[in-house]
């Protein structure tokens, strides 16, 4: 092992080794043959640093080999197919000793050096392809849980003459129509491709975004046959299809709307993303006052899902996470680092994808869909933090605009049915017990949580659980860690706190959360706390706000919770005991 392979997975080390032999490699989706890079095989390289970056980001990525620039050609007999004519074809022909590997399905690759004066393409016979201007996967890649295995070593013989005798498969004329879409003809050989293009167009994607999606997942979209000749070939066919197709897209298969006897629907148990809290495929809402700690919780959930780490003792289903952050990117890095330090997890390579800025979900959802489609794995969780910052130019109080936002989110859920979407939102200005804006949002979500500050820390309360038993309230606290803080499970509320003190403590806790220093002797600027307190009193008169704040300060000073220090208030140990965790972890890894 050398410096380039230290810390890499087995697949990453193998990819580096192949590249050192002059082979052009690129990553493919783990357990699949689909490329992970935007341009598929065209992104293949021998650049060791680039390859290291790819497999550091995706340790279990399969290894794709682009044959032509590597100077190689492969004979690919599908030995597992009953109609494969390999044995009769090869009888009497010499197969020189060369690199051989078996595929998971039972096929075989004979890999040769390509004769620079020869051209290779097409089929040798039924069930036997010659691959040259294309790619294959290399051992130890795995597909459907089964690995590619090396049969013979990596000695490479020059391809025998009979490999170059492969007959080209002639394509039928492009304009031969046997299917119509929007009144325009579709060639039968491209029905799959045209149907995919039509769906991308109907989804509102631009032609550039559609091209990106096709290149990211060419096999699914039927675009792989256009990649062998380079980018211009795919773009040309895409433009032809784009021009021929009118909306709606051709309906292939069963119609979108159907009726079925209700008794035929199976009653299934819930599948939880976070056990007892939020289901796989659900639409969730997390709301609370500004600064209360919503983003701390959303980031906690995101990294629990990305790493498969339990959330405060509750099982989590692991998967890729998309975090659409409208603000706070600098703080995100500190919180990510603190979370990894607390849980002992590597957050640098965890599959959490952070947006560069907010998304305009009312006007540019196609851009969001295209960006997600380009990821190596479909998301298990998408977080919008916050709704306001991702609402574009809409009005949260408008039922029409909120319904449009929900429809945009539904597009993402339709594209990824097993993906949970979490929306982070603010409390109402006057009604703190509900989320801000139009009620259409609460009607649409499957589950809803309110996060409040309390004398004991933070309280997460379920306010809607559509199909399951609501979980009990969860008491949490912020524990300073590294350059930020993390959430840990906390004590139950402390008794004996008056309503007047509770009001002061709630606003004081919000300031502490923002400062990320809930500890002894912390100084809170009076003006910062006062303004937060005033904001919480809604439309009360300035005089009423001032008198209430003074009463709260006096009450907390009398109880020994705070002390006046010039233009600030000092947090005393009596109050600290209510705001920080004072008990041991219930289990290893929780605290």
C-alpha cells in the first residue's frame, strides 16, 4: 500500500492499481452498472488524485473500465444464456492466454490489447458481443450482491484476428415510425428513450437538465446506446426527441389513474426512517421559534440517517441525505464537525449533500430535481431548512402559494417514493403553538413536531401523526462540543418555575442556543435578551413589554438564577443546572 491508497476501500485500492497500469477507470453505482459521474465513461481517467477523490467520496463504488482509451477490447460471451453460440463459434479458433474475468450473472470477459490498426464493434455471434468503444466493470465490483472475479491474471495478449471480424449491428433508419407521441412519429428502437425524454420534459426540466439526467443514468433512460460516440451524439438525439414530443408524454404501460378494490390493498406495518418518529416516504414538518435549535435537530437527524447512527437510542434507516440550506453554511460546518466528534463518526465522507444556497421551490423545482438526479444514490431524506428561505417570491400566508410549494415537494416525492422530506419552519407570530403561514401545510404533512425551549432545555412534541401513535415528548439539551454544540437527551422539566420566570427562561434559552455557550458564568448582553423577550410578546405596547421584562429580570435575580453585570446578565450555577445535562448517558454513544 502507498500514500495514494492509504485509507481507501478495497475497491478504491483496486481502482488506483488499474490506473497505474494505464487503464482509464471511473466510478459506477455500488451494486449496479450505472455510472456515477455526469458523463459516464467519458469521465474515465488515469489521474490518481481524481480517482482517490472518487473512491474517498464513494468507497463502495464499482469500477468501470473505458476500453478504447485504455487500448483494450473485450469479448463478452453471455455463457448463462441458453441461446449463446460461443462454443460453436470458438471451436477450432485459438484463444491466447490473456486477462479473463467472470461476471456475476455467469458471463465472461476475455480482455485483449486492441490492435491499433483494427476497428472493433458489434457481435461475433448470438450471445457474444465485442466491446471496445464502451465499458465493462472490473473485479472486485459487485452487482446484485455477487462479485466479478478474476479467472486469469492480468497478462494481456493482442486481440486475435477473429475478434476484429465482428459484424456491425446496423441501426434502422431513425425516421421509421411505429409509435406516435403528441402526433409525432417515434422510431420503435427508441421507444424507451423517447418515453424517458417525454417524462423529463413533462416534469418541467430544461433540455440541459434533461441531458444531465440522461448522462447520469443512461441505462434507466435508454440513453446508453448514444454514449458510445460521445456527447454530440446524445445531444443530437435528445434534441430530435425533444422537438418531436409534445406534452403529454407517450403513455407506455398502464395508465396513471386506476381504480382497484380496496380489499386488495395489503395492510402493512410502518417502515421507519427514525423509529417511532418519522416514516420512510413521509412528509414531515419541524417548527419552532427562531434560534430555538431547529437546525441542530435537523442536522442531527441528517447525519444519523447518513451514517446509520441511532437517534438517542432509536433505530435509524441509513441512506443518502440532501440538505437544502437557505442560510447558515458557515455554522453548518462547525455543527457537522461537533456531531462527528460527539458520535465518533466520519462526517467528511458521510453521504450528506449540502446546497450552495436556497432553492426556489415555486419557480425552479426542475433545477432541484436535476441536481438530485445527478447524485450517485437516490436520497432517503431531503431537508428544506427553512421553508421561508426556499419559498422563492411566494407568500407563506397565501393558500395558493403554499399549495404550489407542496405540489413542488410532491414532485420530489413522486420521483423518489421511499424518500422522506423534512421541512423546517418557524412558529406563528401570534400563535406559537402552530407553524407560521397557511394551514394548507399542516393539512399536507404526515407528521409534525414543535420544538420549544423550556427551563430544562428543549422539548420536542409531536403535534400530528397521521397513521401512527404519537411519540411521547422528547426532552433534550444542547451540550457544548468542539466549536459548536450537539443535542443530547435531557432531564424532565424542573418543577417550581412560575409562568413569569418560564417566559424569561424561554427567551433566555433561545439566546443561549444562538451563542452556543450554555454554561456557568456566561454573559448575556441585556439588549440581545431584551429584544428577544420583546419579540416574543407580539403586539403588546412598548410600555407593557418593558414592565414585563423588568419583572422577569427581578424575579430571576431574586431566585439567584442571574446576576446583573454592567450591560449584561451573568448566568449563575442555579440556572445552569436547568439548562445543561446533569446525568450520565443511558448508553454508550448517546452522550
